C-alpha cells in the first residue's frame, strides 16, 4: 500500500515534467514558427513539422502521468520512464540524413 507521501512525491515529480513540457512546446513553437530561429534549409525540409508533431502530445501525456500519480505512483513513474525513452530516441536523424549536404 502506498503512503500519501509517496503519492505526493510522484505527483510533484510528474507535475514538473508536465510544466517543462508546456514550456518546451511554447519555446519550440516560437523558435519554429515561420522558420524564425531555424535555418531556412531545415525549415523548408519539414524538420520543424516533424519535431512539432512528435512533441505535440508531450504535455497531454505528462498530464496523464500526473493524474495517474494520484492513483498509482509506480504506474506514474513507469509512464514517465516510457515517455523519457520515447522522447530520447532519435527519429529526426532519418530526415536530416536525407537532406542534401547533411550527415546525421
């Protein structure tokens, strides 16, 4: 049986990831809109759209992990681990390697 302290710790842990995901998406949205802070080549190649699509669900999934922490701390931590693995896997390198003059 989990204690209230364990649920609180898992909620705080997941809550921070949720806030970080929101801030990241806001920052990425600013950086990638109209190629503002990306090279024109990367923006035109669709790299921004691929990255945006990948991270679009981050805040929602981290909120699910936060809500799950109120019910089951181990399940919430497992979901956070799975999300960390998912976001750490390099998928954009396939697109970068297809760009002329680029090596991933």
